[in-house]
C-alpha cells in the first residue's frame, strides 16, 4: 500500500502522520464485496443491510458490539469448497476459526468434515450431531483424556504431532480394543504467510515432526509397527493467510517425496495426504484471494504431477480451510462512543468493544477495513483509528482507515471480515462481556451464540 495525500479536511494539519494507509476510497459509502459478506448492501435510506435485515434493527434487538454472520454466504462458501474439490477429496473446516453448534450443523448439511483441536471443540462437534468419523483431531499436546474421548467417540482420524504422541495414542487405542486411524503431521521446511513463503532447512516450531534428518521417516516406521494405529496418511500445514500457491507446491513435493520413501522402504502406499489450511481472504480491498476452484485445481494438479513423477497412485487429498470459509461471512457491529480528533495526527474513534472481541490487530498487526453503516454520509473523509474501550493503548481494532468526518457518537460502524479468529479468540479482558454471534438469513436474525452476561462472569468467580 502506498502513502498518499488525502483531501485537506478541517480536522487535519498539512502533514500526515507516518502510517500504512492508502488514499481514501472514492466512495466512503461503498461496501466492497471483496471484504463484505455477500448479501451486504445499503437500503434506500443508506442503512447497511445483511440477509435482508438492516443493521439498526440488529443493533436495537441484539445490542452492540455483535458479530453479524451471513448464513447464506457461509453455506455458499462451504459449498464452493466442497464442490471445487469434488468426490475424490475431503474438505475439513478448521473449527478453531469459529465453532458453534449451528455452524457444525451447516457444515454437516453442506457435506464438509471438521477439524477440532481440543476436548471443547470435540464436544461441540459431537453435541451438534457431526458424525465422529468426519472429525479430525489435531493439536501438539492433546491430553490423554482428550485422546481417550476422541478414540471412544470414533473420530475419523487423529493427527499425530510427536513421537510421544504416537505411543500415547497407540496405547490408549489398544487399551480400548480399537485400531485408530491416524495421520502424521510433518514439517516440510516451508513457512508461508500472505504473499511470501520461506523454504527453510530447519524447523523451529512446536508443530509436527521434521522431515529433515529422517525424523518423519522414523515416525512412520514406529507408527506402522504399532497395533493400535492404522496409518492412513501424511499431514502438512504450512501457515496462514496465504495468497501464494508456491508454498503448497514445495510442501506437496516434499510430502510426496516421503510417500515414495515409505513405499520403497515398507512396500506401503499411504492412501491420503492432507495439505492443511491457511488460504487467505481479503481484509481490505487491496487483498486478492484465490477462489476455491482455482485453489482446488492448483493443489490437485501439483499432487498428481508429483505422484506421477514418483510412480505413486495419487492419494486422496484433504484440505482444511478455516478462515477462507468463515472469515468473510461476518462483520462486527459497534456503536461509536467518542470521537477524538488529534490535530495533525488522526481522529480516534472509540467503540464499545475492542481487543476483547478482536485481538488480531494487537496480536498480528492485522489490517482491517471499517465503514459507517447506520447511515450514508457525504462528508469528507477523515483519517481515523478505531480503538476499543480497554485499558491499554494497544487496544486498536482498525489501525488506519478513512471514515466520514461527520462521524458522531451513536453512529454504528462495522468492521468486515471478522468471522474467523475473532469470536474464537475473544476474551473477558477488563471483565468485558463477549459479544453474541447473530446469524442472518432471508430477513431473519437468529442468535447462535448469545451475549455473555455479568451473571456468566460471576458464576465462575466462586471465591
Ligand atoms: C489453523 C489450522 C488450519 C486452518 O487455518 P486457516 O488459516 O483458518 O485456513 C488448518 N489446519 C491446521 C492444522 C491448522 O492448525
């Protein structure tokens, strides 16, 4: 993004602060569908609507802040991934992005499988009727109790993450008289983030077993020997918010290389390969994510090309998108509380939530967009920073954004693309109550996760 001048507004000095922002958009009232959920628009009065319901009605009935989720968009994206990969592949939605029982039911109905990585996520999946065989259990430190529950429930696969876990899962499965389907998660020396990937020789992270130095091959050797385990494949997950497919290409090449070594050493062709998730979405209009059918085509081609070269049967592919399905489908609706212009700097717009409902800006320096949604405005653009109500100066929701200069307390603003890793990472910092998730579809709004109450807070405080 480039820094550029913006129209001189009454609140700004001549010198713009250092920052990372584009020119103001031509039309501040526009809601770009790259970043906004598919059914979002404005009605004749200029009020934003989603799923046929306007945001003022949503705020009156459900309060703010609130995550507003476009159910039709969620289902459409889930279906697009499902159909892009077809019958010869599996799509596992990564539950950690956002999980609730309604979401589990939608996924089930749309033919997707589900990744979980804790007992809590597993319990949510099972309680909403997801068949256990369509659940994959991940994590670098699953407790013996979590493993037992997963094996007992009959999860379709457990993704093994360490040498100790290979033995642990085998032992638990055997003690339950079961043979558990497993994959081994390996690290292939590729790390991808957004527009770049890095191929490294050594792995320096907590997940997976390194391919380097023959460790992954040794893990396979051990897993194949244990009666409690049925090794069905190799798993690799290279990063998050990735736009560049070349990282997956290198990863697929290395995973297939291991499958070939396994075939040569053990005479076994493992039937599955999982390439993980991490596909990027647009948080601002500058981002250009790939469509599911392009991703499916690219990944399938890479894997079959590599397998043909290695004279292997092409294994069944699975992928694990989280953000790419749920991220774009929701926005966070806030009410503006105070507007504080700082001469020569920018205008601080404080909302009734903050880092407790969106930690990504503080945690990852994530970029977001924002718009005034309770009315249209023809005022000049002003450079704004949207901040929360927490006792922390790093409590920033949108670092640099343009909002209309007539913005005032009581206005509703919304931050799009907050469906992933916002409610799921929400906290009670400052004893702030976590917002509800309201699903909207065909003119109706339905609470799928209710707002926390002070009673909820005090119930845990048993001192
Ligand atoms: C986090 C994670 C995903 C999902 O990542 P997204 O960026 O949301 O697509 C998939 N697989 C594994 C193993 C993960 O840890």
